[in-house]
C-alpha cells in the first residue's frame, strides 16, 4: 500500500535501523522503544492484520517466527528471555495496519508492558 509506513520502510523509502533482513522479512529497532530491546518484525508483503493471514500466505507466520529467533540471538536476549506481541485491530492496540510483531527484552519485563 502506498501510504503504509511499514511498506515504505520495507522498500527502503524510509530509513530504519535494520536488525535482520531476508527476502520476505525485515526487522528493525522501534523508534519509540518500550524496553531496552524493542524490535519490530514485518513481512515485506503488505498484510493489514493477523486476521488477514490466509491459507495462501500462511507461510509468512513461520518466516516471522524464524526471524524472532534470529533477532533474539542478534540482540543477545535469546538466553535471558524476551516477550513477543502481535496487536490486532484497534481494540487490540494495533496502530499501524501492516502485520507486525514486537520483540521486547533486555530487562525483566513488567506485566503491563506489552
């Protein structure tokens, strides 16, 4: 989508601090982190919400979770622990309507931090 900020980041039109990238996934540091480590993982393909994942693109979920493992290792939180969050739709806290997963860590996380 031409007005989607995450699509623009995936295309390189908006700069980001890349943490991990392959041909289908991009992971980058969040610009307003909620923890010492806060990485956003997106598919390069525009999928608005988790509810828009279908049988045709279901393999993207595996790609995203493989990226979680890579990001955790890169950020050195794989052994200490981390949290993953996918917000879905407005009441679920989703602000940018491009499927994305948050990886949070680097400290003991509070219950209300998500």
